[in-house]
C-alpha cells in the first residue's frame, strides 16, 4: 500500500459514510449556497449582501468539511483500531496521515469551487476576480484545517464525543468570519479571532491580500505539525 492508496482509501471511506456525508457535505454546502441566495432576495443590497455572506461561509465549509470531518473520521478509526492496523503494514505514520489529510483537503477545495459556481448561478455572486489566488488560498486553508483537525483528535477522548468536541470550533470560526451575519464583538476579541486560519482565508478572499493570511496559515500549519508529533494517538486510551 502506498501514499496514493491511503489517499484513495480516505476518499472512498468518506463517500461511503452516509452520516458524515450529510454532516460534512450536505449541511455546509446547503448553508454556503442557501444563505447567499436568501440574502440576494431579502436585502436591498442583494448582490453585495450575498457576496459578503458567501465569503463568510467559506469559514463554515473549512471548519466542517475539513476540520470536523477529518477529526471525527480519525477518532472513529482510532477507536476501531483501524489506524493501529494500518501502522502494522509497511506504511509509515506520515504516509497514513498525509494521505488522509490530502484526501480531505482535496474534497474541501472541490466543494468550495462548486459552491462558488453555484452562488454565481443562483444568487449572482460574482466569481473571484483572481481565480488563481482564490484557488491558492482556499487550497492552503483546506490543507491547514485538515491538518489541524487531525491534530485535534488528541483532545477527543472517545469517538462518540468527536462531533460534540468539534462543534465549538465550527461556531467560533463562523462567528469570527461573519458567516452568521454582523455580530458586534469587543475590539480585543475581534483582534484575536482575526488570527484564526478560517478568518485569514476569508480576509484574503475579501481583500485580495495574501501576505498576511499566508503568515497566519503558516503559523497554524507549524502548530498543527508539532501537535501531531507530540500528542497524536494511533489507538484508544486504555482505562
């Protein structure tokens, strides 16, 4: 089994899991398309409001389809001893995790692109002015959130608690990026939330500024790699 095989395995398991498919595909895609469509028809500044809310929902797509999806999937496979059995093969731990992270990031990016096209057709939201920059920053965000989701499994004690443990991350990321509408926040709190990787991606898409978000994503990627190195578990804790 090779790295490509672990990538295909992660993709195949993802699309076969009907429960996770609804949670990590149907729900975020529905929000990312439905909310801009609603804003388009209920606000006087329809297109501008729809565009702003769609850009904010990128944080929802990243936090659910990338972060939450991989955290729940790896926690389940850890507790079912699937990860332990994979490590007993010729695969290294790096290959196993890289294949899973790459699979999750690729699917997240594909959904973001599909949503961008869908809101263009349904709500007149303009396509990104610089498509290459849009693809680059959302691809980087997808990879970093997938990496962080893998690292976050160290904080999840049991697989059945995985969804509950990841829900606060989704809520904070959504509020920070304005995906749930304008919510007044203290200036100090907003400054902290601006350092989240999802907020960095949304900022880059809205403003076209790539330098600052790139630094934020790099810092989070390093933190995720260190966390995996120190605390990632391949099998459940023994009581």
